[in-house]
C-alpha cells in the first residue's frame, strides 16, 4: 500500500508541478504575469490534480508509519507526522489560492504571490523536514539501505536550502517519493513491521 500510494502521489504532484511551471515559467511570484487561455487551462489542470495528490500522500504517509511498527522513535515520528500534515495543508492552501486567482477576471498580484510563496517556500520546507525524518526513521529501524538514506538526506537538504531560488527544484520531492515507493514495492516491505524487543530494566 505504501509503495502504490507513493507512486500515485509522485506522479500526481510531479504532473501538477510540471503543468504549473510550463504555464508560468517565471513563477507566480513574477512582477507581471499575463495568462493566456492555454496557460490558464494548464494551471487549472494542475490545481485539480493537487487534491488527489494530497489524498495519495496521506495514504503514503500512513502506510509508511504503520510499516515502522511499534519500534518507531516517538520523537522523530512526531516530526514525521507533523511535517507531513503541514505539507498537505500548505499544498491545499496554495491550490485554493491559485484557484481563486484563476476565478478572477484579472490575475491578482497578492493571490499569485501568496500561492507561489506557500508552495515553493513553506510547503517545500515542510517536505524537506518530512524527507529528513523519514530517512532518519529508515536508518534507525534498518528498513532502508544506506545509499537510499544518504540520497534522502541529500534531497531533504536540497529542498530545505534551495527552496524557491532554483526553478523546478520542487520536483526533488516527488522524485524522492517515487524512489522510496519503488524500493518498498521491490523489497516487499509494505506490511507493518513487528515490534522490536522491549528494553530491559535499568540496573
């Protein structure tokens, strides 16, 4: 389940990002944006993909957490859960803001900047925290190989540091999700892990 949900999320989010970037190559934060009918259709399609991407991500996140079992680290798992939920909230907020701009007769500067900043700055920062937390959990529980953990750490740092300064950098997140999902599908580790042995009493 984690693998299939992650693949679906990666495809949907990557499709929404590609459509939005193609329609608005300079980004929604540009000083002046003239939207043609074709660009409006592309952005509308991207906005309509976002709710399904968010739902798939929630399933992906829940299945990954269940896969960790009772042996999960509560501190890192709290960061994992919180960053994932805030990411979805930011993603939905950015899509709602973009939809409001599209419904207006003329592109509204505030709405464009709000949606663009919420997606490329806040949502991607939360995605970075989610990637780093997932990589930490995978390393501590031994469910991810070392190269995958290192790639996850690198992806998280790129999302955290680069943010909106480099166009198309948002694709790092769905690429990472696809990589994790394919590994889970290949290894057959989509089911919940058994709880580890309880620690003995301290002398």
